[in-house]
């Protein structure tokens, strides 16, 4: 069940459900080791999604700007190891979309509550744009906004539900994208939240 949204962007509907239980157990474990927090933007505003990371590198934002760091700035400890269930999901999903041998070194975990959103942006902090990005949606549904290579290009609106996996590479890798404000909702396991796992080869 693989849908090509635009060139080189593939939606694997409910792909993560086959491994739902280990995935959710491992998610809880990672969050207990590196708690979710609202990072600051360069401009001094708290981001509306709460974030944490696992893997060798974690995406961080503060008054200095955006970057990847090997340590959690909240504790100065290494980020939690990337669980095998996460690694396998990312590598298998990438292969399903035609990107062989994807080995992520970073997994950003975003937690959205009602009203939280992510404005249109490009992911440009990674070293190699030939590497794909794999994103896994869990919990409450959200509307993903997918634009073009300039901010003003019109956006496709794609509903993403629990278990959906999207693989972005090649021609879609630098497209603008965002998440519309989350509607009030509850998921039977995850409650009032949406979680997104974003796997990258950052270094
Ligand atoms: C399309 N997160 O953390 S993941 C992000 O649902 C981010 O939390 C969103 O965008 C979320 O940077 C969307 C989907 C995603 C990630 C990277 C992309 C879509 C992308 C890179 C290029 C094109
Ligand atoms: Fe992004």
C-alpha cells in the first residue's frame, strides 16, 4: 500500500502498525530517558511541539540557532540509543520506497497537543541531501502540508493517521512542509497527543 504523493515522496499507509507494540514501548522508554521539552527558536519563542531525540545525533534549537548535537542540552548526557524497532522500521520503510541501505543516525521525536503546529520550513541541517528522511506518525491524526521549493508554492494537504509512514528523498527532499494546528482529538492508546518520529542521516 504505497502511494507516491509527489515525485520521490511515498506514503506507506499504516505501515508502522505491524510493529506497533514494540514501537510504543520503545517510544515510552526513550521519552523516560530524555524527556520531551519545548525548545526555543533563535527568535526566543518556545516551539509549539515538544521535542526529544534518540540516536547518535539529536536536533536541537536554542538562541544560537538550529543544529545537530551528540548531547542532550538538558542533561549534557548522550541521547538515548536508537531502539532496534525504530532502526528497522526506518530502514525497511526507506527500502520499500526505493532507498536502499538507509541507516539513520538521528531520530527526532515531536509531540503535538491540541493547537500545536509546525510552520512551513525546509530541512537543511543535514550534511547529505541525497539521504532520504523517514517520518512516522503516531496517535492523533494531523494534516501535513506539503509545498514546493519556495515558501509561496501552493501546498498539498495530506491527512496522516496513526501508523502512517512517509519517505522523502530525491526531488522532494528540500520541499517546504509543515503541520496544521492539531484538532482536539484522542487516540485510544496515546491520548490527546500526536507523535512524529523523524529519521535522518544527519552526520
Ligand atoms: C518533507 N516534522 O521535524 S515530518 C520536522 O510531523 C518536521 O512533526 C513534521 O517537519 C512532523 O522537521 C513533519 C515529515 C517530513 C520531514 C522532513 C521532510 C517531511 C518532509 C523533508 C522534506 C520534505
Ligand atoms: Fe521538517
